[in-house]
C-alpha cells in the first residue's frame, strides 16, 4: 500500500468515527456516509472524503448535525 493510500485510509477511518459520534447507531452513520447529499453536490460523504477539501466539508456537516449548528 502506498503512502497516499495509507493516508486516504486513515482519513476515511477518521471520517467514519466522526459519523459514528454524530449519529445514534453505526448503521445510521454508515447509511449517511453512503447516501448522496444535496450539500455535497449529490455525492456521498465517502465520495467527497477522497480529497482533503471534501473531507473538511463532510466534517463540517457532521459537526453541524452533532451540535445543531449551521453549515
């Protein structure tokens, strides 16, 4: 596995953990991560998580979900 692939895997694991912290169940988090989202140009959070900028956007949305803030 290349260094880039390791970094990407680490970022996606971090994203999954953030989603699990934001939803009541792991199943809800997994569903949300795989479902296209209107605030992500109809891409799934996992698709957006392939880039640093996309990852940050997904985290911003998750934190808003968790804490009830605006995005």
